[in-house]
């Protein structure tokens, strides 16, 4: 079984040393979020994740959720329900929710650290409380007063959970094709009819009620995505006065058998004239959908991060224990029958790749969390706008890169174990299977790439990109004469310049041929992720060298940064070449001529 | 469920057009291997793979093998036994085995095509007959006459199967640590005692007997790998006269629960004073082990190839069917509700990556198969030596690259399916799980890399590398003025020169610091694989343009080559940078300082 120990030292380094969260939280008006309180929250979250959730990870994988065809009920794996009760009792469901609705109102940046721990400990379990967050956001921003009154408190308290009902059998990415219908009832509610698939936590036994946020079409709506509306459809009917009524016409039709996250219920949900209420304006459902989706995308990025970290921890422990072969430069532990495999350069290559992607990814994603706090709470309007632009820009990068790296790091971990990584007993193969969903749901990496290049760069004219470049420039200027980071500053500056140059080239080509957007998008996203990580590694070294961390911790940051710049950042060479190669090599072959 | 159709058109292109197998087989003395016969073998193998094996692939995954603790018996999934009987009846087990032992004596190159089909159709099933091949090779090259007499015929006929019993709980790569003991009996046989793990096809219900090739230590043997001997240990005792006797003291202790290849029995095998016979000289068992291992490594490379191809076929079919979003350059199928996703550049990027790696990998690996035939059968001694050197050089590249690409292509296939790729129903997630073993067993990719750089380049002074460079140079010279391949020749020549340069740099650095070998090995191997594939793509275009293939086939080769040179070959930039970065960024950090 794989182990998990929350990486509190690095989490604190990122939050407090790197991001200066202690003073930043105060400046943003989070009066309660003192260093002391945040430390206590992190400690307690670590304890809960390590002691309650982590031991259920293998159980969830082995048992999976079970579906009762006769009743439509879903039973979660042994222990999931008890763990959820403890989670609710601990007040965790409302950690970052507004105090107005019963939440604790802590900063998102703290919530990100908590989410990383949950996902690392037990991704499948984490999916049950996860979607409540998106549903909450949708209702906060788009719901009517009575809807907020009735639905938000139980969601925030965790007495109910939420879902996002978007996908249908014939449409996932292309929601414009969706067919679920909403017919007005006499009482102002709607009768929702249709089939939704891939509904995470769509049915379960953890809570009394489930609040579905459902995209559907009104009778007179225009075709395509401009004719989609958002509805709130509870599993048990809820009156406008909050009274709980009889079961709604909502039923789970089946659950999927999946590669991983067996403990997470992925449901077909059938709505058969179910009573629902319109959320927001008619035909403006896509706006509510994006509110839910953006929150979910960052959350999925954190899933990739959490799994990467757990995979790394286990591979590292194994590499220190497993004795196999002698170091090429002579025995390092002559008293043992062989050296631990961490002496071998190729094993170190895999471990350092994980360390670089995990710790760099943590800095990048927590920073995004903090920027959400800035965007919502800064007293300075220009700063709020800047932060919002940056969050928009960085969200697809965090989502796609941290999940692609999740696939990669779990791959390396299995590889470090050799054949022992392939058997269930050691638990790392489960991490690899679980990680595999993260580049798919809430928009594949390809969709994130189109969001980044087509929307955030082209449509929004790179507003967030400019903020990011400004951060890079500021770091380079601040440390122009700092000998401890000099070796990183020059290549970072060179890459930032090339990033700008590539962006201009792509924008220019796209103005003549829209296929260039799709042709460049994936490589542009990955290129962006690697340059962003170079920034975070340079900044991490600068901050750690100037701080009071232990020598070992500083060495870890410094050497991993050197490794990153020497061996990971050069991936940009390949991505830049691919971006510049243009669309012709992709688009010329006729669809009928792909066969071997 | 995923589909499989043997890619006979491309297989024939590679064998006959690209490699000129028809005349080459005759020149090498394979009198029976006429074009007509080979065509018939390919057709029949395709039929068997598509109709008998492929439908059992999902069954094998779902049911897995079952183990009876009380008896030590292993039961294979439904249909496996009947399929194996048909396989034996069809004479497939002896396809490439010598006629001297009842085989059909066909060329290895033909056997490679047959193996690719089996592995693509049903990897788990394919592991049962697979290991007989290594056992046969070991006995042919190292066994005594009576051992060949007694064991080879049943193995070649498929009445018995073979295994390779190398790994023990505390040693896989480092066989020098193994503890299994062999005590001499009075009758010249040995009593073998010890526990072997990860024994593929170690126990099953397909055949009456199983022939274990076991590494063990004689009582007076020196420590380490110089004290290891090879033994043949049948499940049912076999006398020197071929008489079958009572059960031997060989028992399956358990089978592993694995990420994939559930239908393949991965066994713990306990030897408890089991009767065995020495194969070859005492303490020279590693030589017999390498005979088995080299055959197995190429075979595992073919597993990666087969899975990549099947994944590609299914992703391609899905991409042509699945309607989602409009092309960025305007609707391509305005009469449909959306365009098929194959219109999208990013989907094409994934598909073309698979096509480039599969078809290039097929050329590279079948060529290796043909070189085995040349090494064994050429009338020209110098040519035999050259071919043998080349096989030695290319084996770790075929093994590691084709399996890494197997992981990659199955990844892309899942990604093309989106969320539908993650659910068991569509079958591509099984391919991804099955592929994951191939970079691990018979030596991880890291071990292949050390074999390539440490042994084939440094110890053997790059004999095979020189042959490969000669092939590249010959192609470039031949086509210096060929406008149809001009665009590929220049970059190929540039990469070949850089390959030589990098090799010299690494050899030079390694002479001062042995850690440089391990630090460069993985990236050097992958770099080599990508340049080798560039060679095969350039040659494929040259041959296809000059031949009589259909326009569509020629377009497929030409456009995929363009794609390969534009978007895959630039991966060498990253690998070259990593190779040149040296060992310092890997080796400086203290093993205790890796923690976050």
C-alpha cells in the first residue's frame, strides 16, 4: 500500500515564504487568517488526510462503488461515509466558503493546500465534497436570493453535496449539442427531462440530498450554446421555503466501470420531468457553467499535484530502501549486499523530475489560489483586475500541466519500483490509474490549450499573459545582481523573451489561418507551463536562500532548480519547434488516408 | 470493446518493399519462405489474431487468471485454453523454430510480424507461448544433446511451454544477489530450492507440462553473478529418456494482482528440492540468461508496437465517428450536427504521433528481425558479424523505445476518446494498463539504456552503432539528388552527425567519470531511437514513392514523415540538452535531502 505524509514543510514555504501569505491575508481583509490559525488548519488537515483518508484509498480502489439496479442507489466503499461525517463535523466543507452562508471564509490559497492533501490522500473520496464547491459558486454568483437561502447553507455545511450535470452521451466538450429539455411548470419551476452521463458524485449514500446543477434547453431556446440554461435540480424536492419534500424524478441509471478512481461514483443520471429551478437568466447557462468549471479546473490541477506528490514520496522511500546493483563510481554502502537504487543517476533523474514538477507546481498553483483571493478582496481595483486576468490566464496552464505532470510523475514512480510498481500490492499503480482521469475531465488538455491560446491570448489580448511577463521581469530585475540565482536569471529572461516572440508569431499566423491556433495550442500551453515553472524555481531559490530554512531544505531547492533548468526546461526546445512548424504537417493528410 | 484489424498492408510494405524480404529470404537459404507462403502465413495469422485472440482480450482482463491455494493450480480465463489448442494445431508455436526440432524454420522477420499481431490482439494470452521461445533458445544454444532431444520437441510443438525463472523477491535487475540453491543429486541431476517471483506463465492449465529455466547457485559457486548456473526444471519430472514421471517439487505459491495483463499468470514459483538439470557450464548461467533475455527483449518491443497499433486503430475510428465542435476554419460537414473530431488539429497531432511511432517502429523492429536472420544465415561471415553487431545495438533501442511509445500511444488513444477513454467499456484504457508492463519487464527502460551506452557503445566500442551510421550514410548518398526525399535527407544527415558527436562527448566524459554513463544513458537511448526512426521514415518515403502503392498509401507515408520531422524529431533537442548537461545536476543532492 502506498503511504502519504502531507508535505507541510514545503506547503508552509510556498504559502508564507514564497507568497508572503501572512501579510497578504491581512491586507486582503482575512482577519481570522493569522499565521497561527493557518498553521493549525494545515496541521489538522494533514492529520485528517493522513489518518482518516489515506488508509481508505486502497479500500476504495478495491471495493469501488456499488450500484443497485432495483433502487438506483449507490453505495460508497467501506469507511467513506464515516470519513465524510468526520469531514463535515470538522467544518471542512465550508473552509473557504463565505461566512454569510455558514462558511469559515478562509482564503482560497489555504483551501488549495487543504485540497492538495485530500487529493493526495484519497482522490476518489475527494470527488464527493469537490463538486459542492462548483455548485456553491454557481449559486452564489447566479442564483436568486431564495435559492441561495435554501441551497447554500446545506451545501456549505456539507449536509448536501452538489454536482455539475453537463455531459450527455453525444456531447461533452461541445455542449451546444445538448438535448436535455426544461419545460415550464405552472408554479414557476421547470420539468427537466434528459440523460446526463459522467456525473461525478451524481448519486451516493453520504448525504441526505444531492443538488444537481443541470444544463438544459428551454422550449423556445435558440440552437447551440446560446440556447442553454442552468437549473438547480435537487434529488429530494425542496420548496422555496426550504422544506424538504418527496423524491424528485431524478434517478441514477448506472455507474461506470473505470480505469481508476473506483471509489468515486461516476453516474448516468436520468431526469424524467424532475422539478428544477432556473438559475440566472434564460439561455445564459453557459456563464454559470463557466463559473463552476473554472473552479473545478483549478481543483483538478490540484488533484494532479497531489497524486504526483504521493507518487514521488513513495518512489523516494523505495529508492532509499531497495538494494540493487553498485554505484557506477564504486560501492557507496560496501557493508550492504548492494547499494540503494537512489545512488543510480537514472533513478535520480526520475526522482528529481518528480520533485521539480511537484514543488514547482505547488508554487504555481497556490499562487493562482492567492490571486483568486486578491481578485475578490483587494482594496485596489486595478490589482483586482490584474489578479483576475492572471487567474484566467494561469487556470488552463495549472489544469493541463499539473495533470499531465501527474500522469508523468506517477509513471516515473512506477518505473522506480520496476516490476514491483506494476502489482497492486505496492499501491503506486493505483496512483497512475487514478491520475489518468485528470487530463480528461473538466476539459481535456487539448481543450485547456484552446482556452489558453484561443481565448486568453487571442480574444482577451493576452491581458493575463502580460501580468505574468511583468512578474518575470520584476524577478529578473530584483535579482539581477544576486549571485545565488544568477545562473537562473539569464535563461529565464531568455525564455520569457522567446515566449513573447512565439506568442506574437502564433497570433500573427492565426490571423491568416485559424487552424494555426489548434495546431500550436497544446505545445504553446506546455511551453508556457515550463517557462512559468522556471520562474517559480528561480523565485523559490531566491526566497529560500534569503530565508531561514534548514541547509538541507535550501540544498533541495537549489539542486532541484539546477536540475530543472538543465534537464526539464529544455523541453521548451521541442515545444517551440513544434509551434513554429505550423499547421501544414497536421492538416494536409486526408482523413481517409490515416490507415496503415 | 476495442477492435483489432491486422495492418497487413503496412506489414507487407515493410517486409517486401522496404526490407526486400522476398529476395533476401532466398539469399539466406529460406527456400520455403516464398512470397506466396509468407503472404499466406500473414493472412492466416491475421485471421487467427483477429477472430480467435482479439475477442478474448476483454474477457481475459475482466476474469483474470485464478489461483487455487489448495492445489497451487492456475486457471486461465475463459477461452484461453481453446485458443491455445487452436494455436498449437495450426503449427504456430514452431513457426520460426528450426526444422531439426520440428519447427517450420521460417525467418525471424516473419515471426516478428506474427508476434506483433498476437500482442496487439491479446497481449496477456500472448505471454503464454512467448516464453517458450526464450527457453527454446537457451536449450538450443546451451543444452546438452539429450536435453535438446527431450525438451525441445514438446516446446516447439507447443505441447509444453517454457518460463524464465530469474527474479527473486530481493533481486530483479541485480541477479548477482540471487539465493536459489542447486545441490547435486547422486544421479547427476540437481535439487533446486528457492523462491522465484514475477514468473510469467509460471503455472497454467494450457499444457500438460511446463519447462522452467531457472537461475540458481551451486554449493561451491563464487559470489555475485559469476556464481550463477542455469538449470532446466520441469513441472512434471522428465527422465533422460524423455519419459514423463511424477510431479516435481515445483509449486505455484500465488499469482500477482496487477495493473493490467490480468489474463497473464504472473506467478510466485517455489522450488523445494525440485529435480533439475544443469544447462551449459557451471557458473556460466548468465550467458544462457542473456540468450533468453535478448530474444525476450525484442519480443517485448513488439508488444509495445502491437498495443500502439491497436490503440491507434481505435482512436482513429473514434476520431472519424465522434462529432464534436466545428473545425476552426469553418464547418467541414455542415449537414451533420458537428464535425468529426479528426478535423481538429490537436486530435490530428495525437493521431499522427501514433501513426509515426507505429509505422516507424514497425520498420525498425522488423529490420532487427531480419538482421537476426542475416546473422544466423548469411553465407558471408563479415555480413553475419555486422548483422549481429547491429542486432546487439538495436535491441535495447527497440525494447525501450517501442515500449515507451506503447505507453505514449495508448495515452494518446485514451486522450482522443476524452472521458469515454477512461471507462472500461471502450477498451482503450485496458490497452494503456497492459502497455504499462512493457517498459518494466525484461529490463526497465533505464536498464536498456545502460545496456546501450555502457555495453554496446563503450564496452563493444560501438560496433553496431557504426553499422547503423553506415546505413544512414548510404541512404543519404543514394538519395542525395532525389527530390521526393530531399527535405528529409538534410535533417537526417545533420542528426546523424550530431549523434556521432554526442556519442564521442559521452564516451569522453565517461572515461573521466563513470556516473556520466548513467546520467546520459536514458536520454542517449531516446535520442538514438528518434534518429533511427528518422532514418526509417526517410527510407519509407523513398521506397514508397518509388513503388506501386496506392496514392493514398503514399500520401500517408509522405505526410506522416513530414509530421515526424517537423514535430517528433525535435524531441532530440531536449534529449541532446539533457545529455550535454552532464551528471552534476543529478548527483549533487544528498539522498537525505530529496524530501519536500
